């Protein structure tokens, strides 16, 4: 039973399209995150939500919009996709000792 | 400005020997440090953490050492096993809820049988 799951695992799409990545956790954690791992393999935070409320919003284009319908879900919607959006996107949750648990990642390729 | 740095992109050790992975940070506000292991096509897996009030934390074969004055931490794996072969990321944050993790660029560890 996967603790943090993401769908889809792979996403190939064309420039200009709008796409969503879904994240679900069954750990009961209050805080969830989205990270981006770019071509240089750096993992960088994008957003953080606590109990469905946005608490961190890094310098991310407003084409990226996170949505948390409930405490177990944090989805990432991306409008007008660009080539530079190609990356691996990871969802994560925060445990009681502030450690973070990551999903398997979604590899987004924009052509 | 890379606040967390792992200067060795790769490390190769023999099975049974000790693996030492190093990490340096520049931001004095960091007070919580973590190590993650990542296999290809999987998300990072939490390994071990240390708070700045400690200088050592041990969990089985994994030990993390923190030298606050040098702004340096290291992960020791002993004995190393082939299954330990993965990319290891060092991360730092403030020890509060909702605090962002700042990651290093990772070190590829290869443990040879």
C-alpha cells in the first residue's frame, strides 16, 4: 500500500497544453509539498500546503497552480506548458519529526 | 546560490568497507539536516536526520555526523552493501513544520561486490 502516490508516472505532451499531476497520501500528514527536479538533478521546492492552505509559494510561474481538495490530496495543474517545464515532479508529505516522504515522481516531457 | 553542496558527484567503495558521504552548507539558519537515498525512477527515501543540538545520530549501519562550526555533515555507512548503491542527497531546513528542504546535488554511491 503506497504511502505517497502520484499519477501519472510519465506524461508526454506538447507545448501550449494544460495538464495536471495528482498526488495522494494515506499517511494522515497535514503538510504536503511539490518539488521539481530539473535536468541538473537539483530538487527544488515549488509549493507547500498545510491542511489545504498554501504556506510556501516559491518563485514559480503562475502557470503552475496547486490545488488541495482535501488533506490527502495535493494536485498540480500546469497551464500553457513550455519546453522548460520538462522535469521530474515529486510530491512529498511531512512526518511528525519534520522528515519528508516522497512520491515516486512524475516525469513530464514537453515537446 | 547553492546553500547545500555535495562536492563529490560519485563515490565507489568495496562491499564491507565504510562509505563516507560529505555535505557542506552555508546558511547558518539551518538547524535540521537529513539524508535521502534515491534509486532510479523512484522518489527520494528518507534515511536519517540530525538536529543541530546534536553532533551524531546513529541508526543501524547509518551514522550522521554534524560539525556546526565547519558547517559540515557526513553520512557513514558501515558495512557498505551492494544494495546501498544509489544517489544520496543531503538536505537542510529549519526544524519547523512546513519548512522547505534545501537539497544538495547528490552523490552517486556504487558499492562493488
